C-alpha cells in the first residue's frame, strides 16, 4: 500500500530535474567564466606591456 503511493507521488520530480540541469550546466559555467576572465586579464596585461615599449 505504501509502495504504491510512493510510486505515484511525482511532486518533487520537476525540482530534481531542474537541480540536475543546474548542476550539469550552471556549475561548470563558473569555471568557464573564471578561466575566460583570467585569459582576458593576461591579454590586457600583454597589450599594455607592448604599448609601453620604448620604440624609437
């Protein structure tokens, strides 16, 4: 009797699916954006270094 009710109870299914989607796509995006910001910072540093070279 209890197992039949548990099999039909799907109230949290959408919440679990959205949580898995956020975990699969949202969390790695923090790493991707962090890496892109690091690359942008390195590129800006290189560009400012080249701009300040004393060419005759």
